[in-house]
C-alpha cells in the first residue's frame, strides 16, 4: 500500500523505515542550515523531532531559510517549522523549545531520549556545550561548521573535526574540544575560503553567526555574514543525509 514514504522505502526497505519512525532527533538551530535539516528528516520518515531556536523569522531570512516567507515574518521559527512538519506528516511528534541553548538552559533537555543530535547553532559556546552533553549521554551528534560567507555548495565535506582545514570555525572548535578531551566529532564543513562581506549591523534581526560570538544576549556589535540560498541549504541536506544513514545502520 502506498504512503507518504513509499519512494524512500523502495531504497531503504521496511526495516529501515521502521527504525526512522521510532527515532527521535533533536535539531538545535532552525535557520539556513537547520531548517533544511529538519525538513529532510521529516520527509525521510523520522517519527519525532525536537526543534530548538529562540529567534523569530525576519526580513533578512527570506533569501535562504526554508521557513521564511512574507507571511511568516515576526513568527517564531520553531512555530513555523512545526506547522510545516504537520503539513508533511501529521503523525510526526514535534516538540518545540523557544530558547537558545547554553549552559544556563541545558537543564531543560534530557539527551538520553534522543536517537541523534544535530548542532546547527552559530556560537562556539553553544556548540561546545551541545557536544559535551551529547557525548556525556552517549548520543551521536553531528555539527555544522561555518556556512556563511561562502558561494560554493560543492566545497562541503563530511569529516572528523580533527581532519578539517580552512574553516575558521572548525579551527576554533578543534582547539576548544581538544582542551575538553573530546577525541572525535562528525562535522560538515566547507573547504572554501570565506569571502569578506560588507560590514553591516541589522538591529532588528541579530544573528550571532560569527565564531566565538557569546550569544544573542551579549549585546555586542558584530558584522553579519553574507549568505545565499544554495550554500546553507546544501549543508543542511548533507547533515540530514548523514543522520538518516547512521540511524538506519544503527
């Protein structure tokens, strides 16, 4: 009998689809990368997703974020994403968290319930905390490195963090994770040298996207990275593909 996942089942098989249906994946950051990751996971048959982001959709998201439309501006990203998920698969379980993940908010999450964790956030502090908490719980995690200021979607690679090069964010993460005794981490990163964007600050849509940013509450002035529709989306889809493959073979 045909269903919404019939075409996927032709490639993965019934047993794999059952695994995906019984999986719960947490995606932290529902922006240019994370939004596409969530959508691909749900369209692949993942039965439960936790989506975590404190931001609202703003005008400058329209060029690259799958949830960003004129009608969604001003709405919480996780609320918009939840509605998309329900339109794709009404049977999917969706848990929404309107917060920014930091050491101060980690108590709101029980990592032991997750089958997989996706780090699609933009700040080093949050990324490190996510990796530490996932590793402590014994849950697989994949992290997105820098996707801003890039134009070549074909430059992305999947690798261990200690085998990365070129990416400035990956360099920072290697140093900080080594200090904390983390010996491996699967990441998606770009080997393209980042471009230098024109300096601009958007007071109505602050996105802490630079490596080392303290988070949305820091109040620091920072340059917003440039971005296009066809780079972060590719990173998000690559991440989703890695998650699906790992869940199926687990």
